[in-house]
C-alpha cells in the first residue's frame, strides 16, 4: 500500500485528512496516465 496514512483516519481534523488525499490522488492519476500498459493474455 503506497499511502498507508490514508488507510485509517488518524487525523483529528477533517481538513488534515483532505490535505493528505489531494497529493495521493495527484500521484495516483499521474502514475496511471504515464505508465504504459502491457497487453494481457486473457482469453487465450
């Protein structure tokens, strides 16, 4: 798990949790956009 801090709500204030989610989502989306997918062999 890349973002263990987000696995459970450790923060006392909701805006702290929200502040941690934004960079995690930016990281996730940019990784999905930039990685090349390899063809799978499903159905063969």
